[in-house]
C-alpha cells in the first residue's frame, strides 16, 4: 500500500508539474502575443504618423519645387498676399489680372480692382494671335507698367501662363500672386463680385 501511495503521489506530482509547466507556457504565449500586438499597434501608429508627416512634407516640397521652376521659366517676380494688400491700400498704380474662368470664379469673387482674362491650366508653349492681341490690349502700351496675375491657389498654373506670356511680350514689371483668390479669402481680405 505504501508503494502504491508513493506512485500515486509521484504521479500527482508529475501531473501537477506538467500542468504548472503548461500554465507557464500558456502565460508566456499570452505575454508574447500581447507584446507582439502592442509592438504592431505602436509601429502602426508610428508608421501612420510618419507617413502622414512625411507625405505632407513631400507634397509641400513638390509644390514648392514646381512653383520655383515655373517662376524661373516664366521670368516674372512674385508677390505675397500681405504685400499685394499693402500695394492696394497704398493705391499703387497697377493692373491686377484674374486668370480664372469668369462664370465659375471671377463673377463670384475676385481681388478688388482686378480685371479678368482666362488662361488655361496646362503650360502654354505657344499663344494664338487672338489671345496675344487680347493680352496686349489688356496690358496696354506701357511695358514698364506694374502687372499682377493671379488664379485660384498656389498649384493653379493659369497665373503662370498669364505672367509668362506678358514677360515674353516684353513687359518688364510682371508679378505672379501665387496664393490666388483662395489665399486672399483665407487672409480675410475684402473681395469684389460681379453683379
């Protein structure tokens, strides 16, 4: 009987140790799974944050590089929102040209005192006689006249086309206002509408 008790005790002890080892393995697996899930979660957040930050910065860089290349190709100068507002407040003699479509944009809102002449979005590698004559008539004979072209926003290239062709036609005091009507409006400056 004593021997049977020893065997029973040993069997129970082995069973207990086996269960204990099994619980430890299960706990270790759960801990490992928890740690892995936490790492995946943190990396996911970090990756998303980095992607959002990186993408935003790369998008800004792309816009800036494209804009700089346009200014270089166009041969014109640029004017910032606050500076253009100052020129208007000082009643500086200038012609402001809104290059957006009349019905879709200019009619609804434009920089005070602006006139409208629509230009296309893709860069104009040539200009037809009708458009050239209309532009020369709009700009007038004074090649030193201060002229500012703008469109909707920085990425819009309508104002680039207008300013570039004014320079190509011999006008020397040509500016592009890159923020356009969107920047003007966001600055809280007054706009005019066609009634």
